[in-house]
C-alpha cells in the first residue's frame, strides 16, 4: 500500500487557514523525528468525532504522525508566534515545544487545530529542548478530558505517544508527545505579538481571521472589532465562572495562556481544590498567590484589559474614543462574570428563580465551609441528596441554621423536589480529578507502565454528574498531610 493512500485512510481533512496569515505570525517547521514512538493512549471518541479512522491512527503510519516523525497528508506544520505577560511581565514567547500540524475539518464541518506538544525545538524555543515528559503530558490528558466531562470549554487531548527518548529535567524522564485539539490556539498573546512586532494592517488581518473563525456572527457589525472584544469578554466571563464553580485553579493565567475562543488552555500547574479556601495556590512558582483560586476572576479582567489595549488602533481612529470604547467594554466584564457565577451558584443550590438575599445565603455557606475547612466538591454534592449526614460541616450548629434558611428558600420557589434535585445533581459533580488520584494514576503509568489506574480514573471522570457506585472511592479525601501539594510549569 502506498504511503499516500495509507495517510488518506486515516481521514485527514485539512484546511490550513493560519498559513494564509502574514508571515510574521508563524514559522513553518519540519518534522523532528523521535527514536521509537509508541502509542500510549488514544481518545477513540474524540478521534471518531474528528472523522479519523481509529484503526489507521493506531497503525505505524498513524503513530508516526502523532510522534511528529511524519507530516500528515495535507498538513503544513508550523510554530505560532506569540508574546505574553507572564506574572505581569511582558515577553516574547511562541511555540517553543509545539507544532500546529494543521486545521482539521470534521464531518460536521467544524474546524479544529491539531497540535503536537513536546514535538521538538522550533525557532521560538529559546534555551528549551522543545520536549515534554510523559507524566505532565498524561496529566494534561487527564485534566483536559475531566474538564470536558464537566462541561467546561477546553482544548482536548487526542493522544499521547512516548518517544523512546530520555529528556533531562531534574532527573532523566521518559519523553512524550501530546496531540492537542483546540478551536484554535489564538491567544491574547497572539494579539500582543501583532501590536508589538507587526503593522496595524497585520493586526487587522489577525482580528479579521479571528472573527471569521470564532465570531462570524459579528462580521457585519458596524464596529466589528468592538464586537469581537465584547464577545471575548463574554466567553471568558462565562469560562472563569465555570472554573470557580467546580474549584478549578488554572495556576498560570498569563496572557499567552488565555484563548480568544474562550477555551481553557495550558494544563501545566493547574489543579482542583479539595478544602474550600479562596487563597489556594498549587503552583510552585506562584509565591505571591497571583493566580490563587480567589484571584482568578480579577486576573481574567486584567488579561482582558491587555487584550482590549491591543485592539485600540482598530476600535476608533481617535485614540481617546478608542480608549473610552475599550474601557466601557472592560467594565462590563466583572458584572458578566458575577452574573454567570451567581447563576451557577443558584443552580448548585437548586434555586431556579432570583431573590436579592440569595447572595447572602451563598456567601454564608462559603464562609462556613472556609472556617470548617470543608471539602468544596463533597459538600455541594452531599447537599444535592435528600439529607446530608450529620458529620463534619453538617454537624456544625451554624450549618443547622443555614440549612433551615436554605430549605425555606427552596420552599418559596414552589418547585417539585425532584426538579430541585435534578438541577443540583447536574450542577454539582460527584467526582473531580483529585490531586492524590491523579498522582496515583501517573505514578502507576510512568513508574510501572500500568495504565489501568489511569483508565479507571478517566472513565469515572467522563460522567462526573452521574450517580454510580464506582464513583464512591473517587470521592474519598486524601489523608491529611502537612506537605502542601505542588504543581509545576513547563515540565
Ligand atoms: P507554558 O508554561 O507551557 O505556557 O510555556 C511558556 C513558554 O515556554 C512557551 O513559549 C513555551 O513554548 C515555552 N516552553 C516551555 N517548555 C519548553 C521547552 N521544553 N522547550 C522550549 N520551549 C518551552
Ligand atoms: Mg502556554
């Protein structure tokens, strides 16, 4: 069978619109072969939805594409240029260890980036080796798929392959490549790059490309760039509210890690919170808590203000008018975020309608949870069932008082009990990727080559709102320890 025929049998259907942008936005790259690629995990359902043939993808030819050893038929590998504010400091970045293979058009006509992460050096690698280790790539796979299961917009993970090569970090580690699927990889940092190193016309081309790709409905608007800004603000406000509602901490909300599509991206130091505490930080380098759980909504606003600044030359010919338009749009962000969060919190408590005092009811529960160091996920999930048990926070006298207020609130809305329960159970996940479970799965996989732990975890995380017996063990909290859980960037 010829190579070409085989490649087509995988089902690649590319249309690479990014390559039609001005040259400054990317550099084409060549495959960067690795020694001994081996497929570790393939997301069958995602592959099918992309119109890819699973059997062919698992074949030697398929795996060599997922390892970056071979260009897929119709793909045009490139590294994207971008800049970004990292912990508040502006810097030039770009795909230093990733390559965009192309944009896949699915059988339904949707368009997704197909990107390899850990695929070797690029013109933007600076001092880095362009590679990634197996543990962190599997970690991204688990958490991004968990986010998808939770109904939160996110990049997805199609596959992980090991490279047969060792990479050097603090210790030698097995190398791996993740295949990532995204609505696009256009970030706030892509716009910052255009402003810093491109012309206004190049910036406009990027903005038009982005509108066409993610917000075609605003194309005909009188000021389509203002509409773009407003839509991105809306999507990010909704996204970050969803993070807060499940206790997800991104950990490195630099502007290069904020997408224009409104998908969660860059699963480096992220982690889910167990005990409710707004000051929770897991990232080893976030010493001042810039990206702590409770700060995420504000950092979202800060990042969006940086995005708004990049659009100023397109918003209005007169600068003060442009600034006014941008400021007005940005000032809506916090309101939008809060409305999304409040709606989500009401749903978590089974509330369908609105009362002014709902916010106090919610705040009082959160305060009590914080004081009692209650588990965020388990507390809300327990409330979703008939009567929480009288242990922990539920045995606390202040809880009894709160519980009465909540029950009378539910009575006032006149909704059948099952409707309330259904709303709550579909808003409060039973399972999240708890840190000790993720670590356990990674250890079994990386240290022992045992993938069964990871598969069970992925399976239970795929339906987090269901109510099944196999969830029980994944709701058990970690043994208390004085050593805080730590996560790492760029590993
Ligand atoms: P991240 O922390 O994943 O958002 O990465 C920040 C920047 O560092 C991006 O430009 C990455 O491409 C780059 N980077 C991270 N790890 C490596 C590596 N091993 N080699 C080259 N570039 C890297
Ligand atoms: Mg990044």
